[in-house]
C-alpha cells in the first residue's frame, strides 16, 4: 500500500479519518495525500472577472492556512504528508485524484453510528464511495485502535460478487487482516436450504479461487435479517472492520438481494470498507 488519500473538510470527523490513515501510513510506510476541495462554482472557476479571480485566490490562501494548522498533529510526525487543494466543485472527482496519484485506498470520516444515514446518503462520503474505483474506508469515531485484526466480508456468493471478494482478499492480506467470510440465511434474503447454500458457495469458490480450499472457512448464519446477521456475527468474532460491496454510481445498494450494504454502512459502529463491483 503505497499511497493513501484522505479527503478533508477540516471537521472533527475528517480528523478522525486523518489519524486512522496516518496509522496505516506508518505501518506500511505509505505516502499520505491529504486532499481539500474548495468546491468553487463554475462562475468562479471559469470567470475572467478580476473580482472572481480574487475570490478564488482568497479561498485558496484560506485553505492553505487551514492546512498548516490542521496538519500540525503529533501522529503525522513520521508520515510523508502531501497536502493538495483542488478546485473541484463535486466530490465525485476525487476518483480523478486517485487515478492520477495511483492511490491504493481512500479514507474518509463520517458522523456517528447512526448519523451516517444523513452523512453518507446524499452526501460527500456517498459521492466518493459511488465513484471510487479503489476501496474506501469510512471511519466513524476517534480511532482508538488503529490495528485491524479481524475483518468480516459478507457476501451473497453470486458470480457478481467475485471481483469485490478478490479485491477485498487482496486488501485484507496487505493490511494483515484475517478475513471471515459470512453468508446470512434469512427471510428477507430469500431463505434457502442447506443444500442450496452449499451448491452456491461451492460454485462461487471454484470460480473465484479455482478450488474449494476455503469452503470450511465460510460461516453460514441464520438471522431475522441479513443486516442483523452480519452485525451480530461481527460482534461474536470481535471484528474490527466490516467490508461490503457497492455498485458504483448506483450507490450502496443491490449487492445482496435487498438494500443491505446501505443498512450496514448506516448502522455499523465499526469502520466500513467498500469495494466497487
């Protein structure tokens, strides 16, 4: 993991993300790209007016001053930090920076355990998740523990889920996280028999891994809802992270046979990492 991007708006929650990203950067000797977007209007960006040009310069200088104090943190002492200010007016353009920088991960902050309903849905964080081609790690709280040891990757084990599974496996291995695969059998996920689940899981592993060596590593749980099953399983194994897949511009939905990914991101108290299908 060579480069990590942290989009910041100088809020408390973006500082949580910055601290978490700094911990990962120290662990992997990664370059930390701290990105602030001015979100200037088209009028300011494209105008030849002297007054509007002066306005753009003012906001740029203000952002640079905020960066200086915002990045004055002890946990950044031994981290190679590169501050970047962009004139983008929409947060979806962060993916362009990720491509330009050949970044491996985006880390973003979000409010609270249930507050992500307001922050992620129809917000800057959701826009980044929707458009990002690389994994996005959403941090909700002050990262007291920066080491992820156990991660849950929940899947419906359809062929569509193979690409995010392989990317998640690669990312987990790079971060030193033990991956716990889980399938939840529930009424809201079209309840299946044990033989049907075994057939689906076996087909998935043969397609994804080329063999069935991880068959015994898959955890099949039953619960009243898929969301509850994932969250309860994460709690039982003491997970530090939950990983879900997204459909890109369709947002956090439709990965399972319901809108489960969105619910997980809304209600999990753990950090959530998203992988684009």
